[in-house]
């Protein structure tokens, strides 16, 4: 049996629907639920897309895409109309021939096998819908969500915390340096160490994973609902919907398992009639509801599965074979995924804020 492919719509009141394939004519998104009157231009969206597009450094794929945003609907005279916003990004540098040798081969670490088994079909040209290129549409929508949040005094900032074994300690963060290095690390010194590690990976025909940290400031108390609609549960789904993400944590995350309640609990204090926390081990969320402090989340990104090193695999005939993947691939996904994590956080928070307003 062949199944239809669902799962391309996200959100309730601020809802996005992404479309397109890695090697199709283009990638796009339809945003439903954006309020009327928001100042919005293609340039606003382009700032976000430029952070995600390929070809920015030696650590990204050589695929040359300008990723120019085109707003096709929902904006008139520089402001949103309240109707669906449709954004198109045309593909310009597809090389489908690079994938000719894997038509009948399942690539390790990719969705080839599971897609074939579930749908009875797969787009072998760069992975089709399962390609990381789909996140272009999410980033375009994230730019719109971020503008809405900024109107409410809420800001979302993501950056690279770690590449492989190179991790920036919190006491050595320099936020002003995030955009001064191609890895988007809050430390140029650690970015140099990470670059050296990545160069070694490239030399060995290998790839690396890493950790992206995201901080949300200005969130009011009370966003998120108990049980199944917790704020952190929704953020977890948003992050884990990104293809390369294999782990997620809020606040102290997994470190909380190796501590004590007397340390992990955030003590409350009252200051000028406002309830505050002395620490933020909870990461800004208590009982699934925002507590007014900064929301801190992390997403673990797996190493790029497409490597030129020989790997064992199976073909569609069930034969054991060996494959060395050619083509243009990122030796590390993390730098380009930073803005994707930021965008999915912004989209999720915007949707939950709107639900709270009802």
C-alpha cells in the first residue's frame, strides 16, 4: 500500500504550511494567522535566510543558492493584511545528477529506507521533503514570527554552544562575537578551536555534530498549559521536528539528573512587588508554564550523515554493498541550523501567545 504524505502543517492560530523539495523548482511557506498591520518586507525575511543559506564558509555545502525571498500574498504597502502570507524561495543550483548513484541505495543516517518502506516511493534527489533544504521555509516563517514577538518585547537568540568536543563554557560567553565567526559561537577563541576540529574532520572525510543553545527574553508569566500542552513540550516537538536534531533539553536539562533538589530548585524572592527567581535551573518554565525568566533551551545536532568515507549499506534489492557519498554536503550542520532553531522557537512562542490571548 502507498501512503500519502502528511505532517507539513505546524501551529494552531499562527499556522505555517511548508512545501517544496530539495531539487524541485522552489521551497515555500504559507503563513496563516498573522495579524494585520505588521510592518513586513522581503528584506526582513532575507536577513534570516542569509544566515541559513549555503556557501557561506568552508564549513558549508558548496551549493550556490541566493535564497531570495519573494512575498506573493498577504502584504500590501509594506504591511500585513491579515490574510495568508505566501513566501517563495526559488531553487537555482540543483545538481540532481550528483545523486544518480544512489537511486537504488539506502544512505546510512538518511530517511531513504524509512521513506521507501512507508510511502513506497522516495525522492532520491537530495532527499526531497526530508532534505534540510525544507528548513528554508521554516526560517522565512520564523522571520515573521520574530517580528511579531519583537512588537511584544520578546526576543529570541540562538547560537552554537558546541561543535564536537569543543564547547564554550558559560562564563566565557561573549555575545557580541556570535556574528564575528562563521560558526556563530559566542567566543572567537573557541570558534578557532572548533574550526581546527572541523578541518580535521574534513581531512578524514568525516563530519561533526554539535549543540545549539537558544535564549528567549521578555516572555511574560503564564504561557503554556498543563498536561499535554506544556510550553516545554511544545518547544520540544518544534525542535525535534528539525531533521538533524536528536536531543533536546530545557534549563539544566540532563544535568538535573545528577544534582539535588536543594541545588536544582530556584528560590523565589520578591523585589518591588515582583516575584523573581534567584537562579534559573528550570530554564524559564515551571509546570509547563513560562515563569517570567529567560527561557533557555538546547538542541543536539547529529553529524552530517552524507560523508565521502566508505560505509556499509544495502540496496533496494536487499544486497549488501559499500557506498561513498559524493556531491556537495556540509561537514557540519550546526552553523546553518542555528537560525532554524531560532525560527522554530519563535513560531512556537507566537502560536502559544496567540492561544493565551484568546
